[in-house]
């Protein structure tokens, strides 16, 4: 365990950031599932709305460095492609 004051502070900061990052990643996963569920139900208006929320959350996560920008682009692309399959 850390003994220095600064090291103890870093431990506290890391704990807070880890929880925050975990929560943000879970939010992204939940929004993705919600979008894909709406696509599976062929509900185009709901799917479009949830895709917008999902894209926004993914962009914010990429901007903060939580996920890589290419991963963000891939996630958004796959969701949009799924939405395009609804007739």
C-alpha cells in the first residue's frame, strides 16, 4: 500500500476514475443493446432515436479517451448499418 501523501491521493483518484469509466462503458453497452433491440423489433422511429443517443454517447467516450476513435466509428457504423436493414 502507498505511504506518501501524493501516492495515497493517486490511489483515491484512480478509484474514482475507474468507477466513472466503468459506468460510462456500461451506459454505452446499454444504449447499444437498446438500439439493436429496436432494430430487431423493426421499430424505425425508436431505433433512430436510440441510435442518436448511442452515437452521442460513443462520440463523448471517444473524445474523453475512454474508447479509441476508430472503435467509436466502428460501433456507430455497425448500428447505422443495422438500422438501414429496416424497410
